[in-house]
């Protein structure tokens, strides 16, 4: 296990932006949140049952990835965490339109959700696609992937389950890989540098497609809990 100094949880990995919400997004939060939303709790909730697997996406953005994955994988329950309401509203509308019964959303800080709402050894997959890289060195302390995050991911994952992170910032990919490669609790599913082929289940988001057109690289990192 790495002994890097834990980051104080008073330092957030995100900036809460209000954003302008469309009338449809506002209506979705009012109408569909009671159906597909789960309020933050400091106790372990009873998630919908009857699913073969429980998969968690941290930072769903507008919901493109979680919608695609849930549509292709109806046997799994997908939990999506996001703090920005416009994206949640958009995602709720699509969930309702497509009648996706295997998606639930949580509007809260992902670290606190992992600390309080996820029972040990219950997650079949943790997904973290394109987290804020906080690319300025003085902001690196805000990056979500640190020792505390690894501890929480390891605690929540079942043995043999994986965490999959994708980023388009090479230095962040190298930092993440170095942390997991030094953590004896995880098995590297990629090459010697920690980089893996993008699993077939990960959809290409519009953000990533734009980056690829601009010549940006994308690094996928997959690590399995022993």
C-alpha cells in the first residue's frame, strides 16, 4: 500500500457550478428525481434489488456514458454520482424517455458517497471517466485520485472487481498509474506503465471525440482488486 500523505477531505476535487438550467432540466429534477434519484445519506441505503451487478460511475457529466452502458447492460444496476444539476436534469430526462429502470443518480460529493453509502465489498465496477485534471501544479491537491480515494475504492469493490479510470491528461494518467502500481491491493490490467486498452463497454463521449479530432491522447487505466 502506498504511504503517500492523505489529502484532507476539506479540499474538494470539484468546483460546484450553478450553471443555467433549461426548463426541461428543471422539470426533470422536480418530476423524475423522486423516481430515479437517491438522496445522500450517512447510512447504507437499500439500493434496488434484482440486479446481477452493482456498478458506480463517478462524475457522470451529462450522462452520456452511464446511459449507454446501462442500455447495453440491463442486468446491472448503475449508480451515477454528479454534483452539477444541469447534467443531472438532462440525464433524468433521458432515463425517463428510454424507460431505463437500472439507473439511479446521487447528487453529492463522490468521496462522501463512498464513505457513507457504499457497503464494503458490494461494487462490481467503479468508473471514473475524465475527472478534472487540475492541471496546474498548485491545484494537484484537488485531484480526486489519492490514497484516501484508493482506500475507499478498495473497500467498496468486491474481490476480483475493477476500477477503470480514463483521462486525456498524460501527467494525470502517469500519476494515477504510479499510485495504483505501488498499491499491493490491486492488480494492473494494462501494460508495464499501467495503461490498458479501452474496454469495449466504455463509450466514446462527445468530449473524447472532440479531443481525438484535436489530436489529444486518451489513457485508460484498469486495476482489479485482489
